C-alpha cells in the first residue's frame, strides 16, 4: 500500500516538513490500522517540527499527536473495520508516526471508540480539548459546582482555554476568561464566558504576591509561570487550579502560602499518558454531558498540506481556537 503523508526530516538548516508518498512499511508497529479523516494542530506538533523542540526522539517521522478516522483492519477483537475512533497522546507523533497522513497504525491500547461525536467533532476537540475536559473533570471531582463561585480560565483563546470555557459555560458555571487578545470578548462571551479580562497579572513585571484578594472558586490554567503564581494567590479557600500548560514559562515563583493558609490544591493535568480506560470513559462523557456546545464557532479548518503555516501561527502566538486538519481527500 502506498499513501501520502507529511513527513518531518531533520536537516542541517532545521526541520523540514514535506509531502511524500510512503509505503505500508513506513507506518511501524501496531494492531489497528486507521484511515485518517482528520488530525489537529497542537502546540506539541509545533515543537515536533522545531529544531531541538524536545519532543521527537528520531527523524524522519510523521507528526500529528492526534487523529480521528475509521478502522481499516484490526488484530484486536475490540475494533472492527468501519468503527469510528480517535487516537491521541502516548507516543503518537513523537516516537511513533502520527496523524498527518492518510493512514496510521497504532496499538489498540491507544484507540478510543467514538460515541456521540463525528470524527470531525472529535478532531476539533482533539488533544487540547481533551486536556480541557480533564481539567474540568478534575475540578468537578474536587467538589466544584456552579454555586461555588466564579471559575477562571487563563489563555482563554487557546485550544485548552477555548474548550474549557465552552464546557464550563455549558455546565452553568460563572466563567471568567483571561486573554491577551483584546478583540476576543464577544467571541468568548458567545461560548459561555460571563466576563472577559486581560492577562494576569495586570503588571507582568511585578513580583507575585504570596497571597492576594481571594476571587476564584477554581481555575483552569494553560499558561503557567507568573500567571499561575498570581492565580494561585487569588484562589478562594479550599479551591483548586487545574494546570496543564507552560506558555508563560516553566518556573513557578510562588510560596506555600496558598496551599497551607487557604487549602488551595494544584491539580496537574497530563493527557499524554492518561490511562486508556479512563481516557475512554472521559471521551464517552465528551459525547454526552461534557460535549462542547459551540465547536463550530471556534473550529478553524485547513488541509493537512498547509499544516506548516498553521503550526507557525501557533508557535508565534497568533492562533486562536482549534484547527482541524483535513486529511482524507486533501493530498
């Protein structure tokens, strides 16, 4: 079998992503072969095509940390030809060929059956949206309810933030969206944000305070750095922050005070290695009670052959929402 793929090669001048025709033997090991309908554009995909990005072990590789499509063949009886599925995380797109190709072959232990979602909707949610759902679920398990008070979402126009606003708004929470994009207010309000504020802290040069005025019952943070330090200092007693990103830096200039004086919890969110059974259960909820209600409002579409420019937009900070990459019929 020959098929088309976007293949990343490491060269002396950097990482080059090129459209290539490859053979079945290029796919690598796996028990489920999937015809890819859609993939998604994620920050980690941008790192995969960045020199010394730190996520790819060896080139050449087909990037794409998520993919949605239909099963072509399976050695595992849990899946049959024609099943609609999604796969993301684990080693996909980093040390195992990923979603930027017409076909993918993966372990059955990476595959999630879709129920209540089309393959396009699943790709629009993708890794970033799943991370948002994990964050919301973690806060709900901590006891957060709409009566608890306002919930802050930082990086609200990014992939994680946008879906988090959508899900939380649909559940009836008072969502406060924080973003540096001054023209995003109406769009975020339409997704369910009750109010929209700028980046936090307001003065990025100021030293974070150990404790500031308590404002938020909970938070979904995909920024990290000084922003997260400020958020933690403003969480109400017994509240929690679900944390998944580091676009604002990987250092956390805070103290133990929010944790020991207000009982604040920091909930680390990692979707890459989330156990498969829990992953399947959460995707089932994403087709039901946690289903984002406004996906079409923030879903951007591009053919996978244009993925390089989409990833450049993500790396430069100019990207909003979620971009679905069309694969089937786009090569």
